[in-house]
């Protein structure tokens, strides 16, 4: 396992899939569906590669914390920017639109009702 793989949220094959799935006309519901799909892909990749999804707590208590496989809308937007599917300007516009939509709909980062 490569260093950092247990906390990695976007593997190269996921980014490749994202670039093929993305269209600028997508609704927030469609973007959320991609996030849910990518969360499952992440979980499967970690399982297939035997990547430990638990990490030691940094506070020193010695407990283990489960690493989430949830992909947030904002994480997806950053990934689109990283793979150059959207420009910096498009990212900023989408990010503002997402934050506005999120507030109005009372959603958390994962498109769930607060």
C-alpha cells in the first residue's frame, strides 16, 4: 500500500471515470448521484487493495477511527478542477452556486438534510 492510500479519497481510476461522467449541465441531484457512486467505488477500491480504513486517534486516547468513504459535493468540485474538467473560474462559480443551494435546501456537505 502506498503511503497515504488509507486516507486518499480520489484514486486515479476514479478521476478518470469522473472526467468521462462529467457534463456542465448536470443538476445537483445528478452531481450527488456521482458522489454516491464514487463513494462506493472508493469503498470497493480500499477493500480490493486491502487498505486499512481505520486510523489511530491523534488525541492520544489510543482508539481507532473509521475513515469515511463518503465523497462530498465540494470534494467532487475540487477534483473536477484538479483534472482540468473545469477552470478555476468555473470552480468558483460552481462552488458559490453549491453553497447557496446547500443553504437554501438546508443540506450538509454530503447532500443530506441537516
